[in-house]
C-alpha cells in the first residue's frame, strides 16, 4: 500500500547554514510512524548555504546518493562509502 506523506508533514530543522527536511526519523527528529521503508533509512532534502557544508564524518555499510539541484558558485562535495568526490561546478 502506498501512503502519501505531504512535504509539510516531514521533520524540519533550520541550523542557519543548513535547512533540512526529513522523510524518516533522522538525527534529532523522531517519528515512530516513519522510521524507514524496508532497507531505505534516509531521504533528506537539504539546502546548504553557500560556503558551508557538513564536517568530515564517516558512513558505514551504506550507499549515499546526492543530487545537486542548483549549481553552486564554487565546489559541491558528494560523499560515498570510503570515497570523497569533489565536483568542480563552473558558472555558465
């Protein structure tokens, strides 16, 4: 059965440099009705302020997919298990 969950029902935090929305329980957000979908544990929509980003931290036994929706002015960093990809983004 498919359950529709509207965007405004998701968990939300605004840390200044990071405005984030969580579809499942994540970090300080906990909703027992939305902890995961089978093996999928996280779907976050993150808006990262230019010139900021996540500090170095590890990921174990998972795959991470990052979509860049808006071209940043300098460099976007996408994390993957045991690898770090720096993608240079050039302004048109």
